[in-house]
C-alpha cells in the first residue's frame, strides 16, 4: 500500500496519515511498527524491489555482473526507478530518508558488488591493483546518473555498452 502510494506520487507527498487511511488503520498502529515515514517507505520499497535487482549466482563474477546490471537498469527504467529517484531526492532534505536509503538499500547492494569484485581479483579475473570501491562506482554510478538527470535512456543498449566499457578498465591486461 505504501509502495503504491510512493509510485503514484513522490516521497514527500506520502504521509503516515494517508497510509493509515488507505490501510484502514490508525497512525498509532503505523507508528507501533515504524518510527518514521522513511522506515515505513523503505520497508515497502525493499519488499517490492529486492527480487528485481538481486545478483544472480552463476559461478562467474563476470556473468553475475553481466546479468545483474541489465536487471537493475530494467527495474530503474520503470516504476521502481521513479521510486528510487523520489527517495534519493527526498534524502537530500531529510536525513532519516538518506540514512535509510544508504544503509538498508545501497550499502547492502554495494557490499555484494564489492565482494564479487574482490572475488574476481582473487581469481585473477580483475586487475590485482583494482580498488573495489571505485570499481563499484564505475559500474553503478552511470546508472544512477542517468536515473536522476534523465539526459539519456536507461535501456538494454546502455546496459550492454556500460558493462563492456567498464570491463575494459577492470579486467586483467595481458602484457605484450
């Protein structure tokens, strides 16, 4: 219910009162479970979007990224992207929202991506001197930039080109 309200408008327009009314309950009941709107909407957001953007486990770090990045872009090109952009925008003015997004959504996904990068370094797939934090930014920063700025589409073509270009800088280079 809260997620549908977030998709229909934006983060700032959703209120605890509105969620309670739509759910046929009271504000007090909502506050028993969530201490603020950011927590409520983050729970609703995570419940609806986690499956859409999870990393596959193919046994190959390259293949995991190759499959996950298009899944994320596809999700962000639709209603999920509207919700993510709304939460990020609201987080610029509300510390609770920013903190909830960073710790409950972004940090979890970054940790998985970083772990895969580190695994790829150990396997000799990625360059030994690769900084995993920067690598994650290189892979995912352009997606968030397009989502928030809207200067170019989030589509399959972009997903393929982004991954190909990022790999050029991440892979081990043969000398000679």
